[in-house]
C-alpha cells in the first residue's frame, strides 16, 4: 500500500482540515519506529491519549505513547496501561464518583461494552499521519464534519456492502475510535467525548470515522466510485436548477419591468 498516495486521495476527495492517520498497537515499546516523538521526551510532560491524536492529526507528527507518557486515568484503564487488577471495576467506580452514573451496576454495564485492552496487552500506541507511516496501521482514523464523513460512509458501504455502525457514550471515546475497529473489525463512527474537547481541542463540528487498516484499499475505491454517476462529491453540490420566489414588492417590480410576465 502506498500510504502517501492514499493520504493524498482522501484529503483531496474530502478537503480535510487535519491529517488522516494510522494507528498501530505494539506489544513492545521498543518497536516504535525511529523519529517517533514521545511527549515525555519532547515536552517533558505526560499527556492524554487524545492529545497524542492531536499531535498526529494537526502537528503531523509520528507519535508514540506508552504508560510512561500518559496521565489520563480513564484512557489508561481502557488501554491496559495501569497496574489495576480490575480495570473494569475501577473505571465503573470512577464513572460514579465523577457523576457520569448514579449507580455502579449501570456504570459497569457501560464499561463492559467499551472496547479495551487487557492490562499489559499492549505496551505502546503508534499514531502517525497516513502519508508518513512507518508501520502498517491496525486502524485508520479520519476526523471531519458530518458531510465529509458521509462521503466516507458511502465509500464504506460501497466497498463492504453493509451499513456503518456508531458507538456513543460521551466519554473515553478514544477507546471507541482507536480500539473499536481493531477489536470488532468494523468501520465505526464516533462522537468525540469530553476529554477530546477539553484537552485535545476537538471542534464542535468534528466527528470521527475509523476502520481497520485492511479496509483502506476498499474505502479508497469507494471514495472514487460511490455515487459517481450522480456526481456525489465534497463539498456537496447544492441544487440550483430553479427560479426562487420573492416577496410581493419584488414581484411587482419584476412584472412592471417585464422581467416576468403579468
């Protein structure tokens, strides 16, 4: 796969504001490619996972995150980066303590449905703009507005033959858009959560579509071919083949001057 050409096609077709990027989940932190930027090394600070996403999609950096780079406890629990012996219980209790749930039972039910890694299942996350990838991506992630993602959804249904699913919880959404496609083997749409907006400056008009890396070639074909016969593209071509109606004072003058018949 020519990832640079793939990135160019996606960006040109969708006119994206930020970079589409690939994600690789690594068993060992030593597998991070050369020139990968670690927040603790670059800034001397721990960050959130969604901040790492921002560095990849806005700065254009190849970013590496391990437990030593991170500070976001909910994200670290979902990604297996804490020493907690029961991360599901810990995250459920945390949801109750901060007011996302009133009772532990419903909180645990939500956490159990959240895509996640077991403790120490992976040691590092590699996030890199598609055009600069040094590793095959487990997941490809695209941020865009609803109309841009509509075109990607059309591409996905063209190539895969089924509708795209979504998952919405309003919190720890990094697990949904990063781990979700990897675990479930599906294209997913996610509404970025609270942390994305506070810490990684995700904008109000941005949604996320992510998919397993193995689907990239099919989605590129879908972007090119889906609804091509009716001219579907982005920006959306609005319909202009009509004469608009105007208030009476405008129409009176149009009739007086022969612009429209009496």
